[in-house]
C-alpha cells in the first residue's frame, strides 16, 4: 500500500512533536508479512517501507509489528527497530512507532 510515514522515535526515545510536524514524510510502499527472525529464533510480523522507484528500504524494518490504530486517513504501527553494527558485532533493538498516512493518489 502506498503511504507517507513519520517515525515517532529515535533510538527508542520519543521525538518532540515539533521535530516531525513540519518535516516532509517520504512516500513509498508499505508491506507487512511474516518472516523468520534468526536473532529471536522465531517467526515474526515484519513491516517494510520501500521506495516507489527501486524498492530500496527507506527505513529499517519494523519487527513484531502491531496495528495500533486504523482510520480513514492513517494507520499506526508499533514494533521494534533493529540496528546492526557488523564491524563490532553488535545488535540493538529499539521501540519504534510509524504513523502511516494513506496516500490519496493510491
């Protein structure tokens, strides 16, 4: 589904509303599906936000994605954002919330 997304957190901490209120939200394709997570050793729901042109990921995947709210204009997904640093072999998981504005041109 074609959406515009605002992230409400950075490294797990809530962003002040003024930081994202006037910031343009990128447009892309939102998909949610189940996939195997080798770190958690189980299947989990994963939300991905990809570019319209070349399907590159615009944001890190949202793991354990849950639908928090659904209205005519938007949906809100909450989950875990994983940041991996392969150089120092470190994996960190942070809470993240996406506000997905349904694009009128869909």
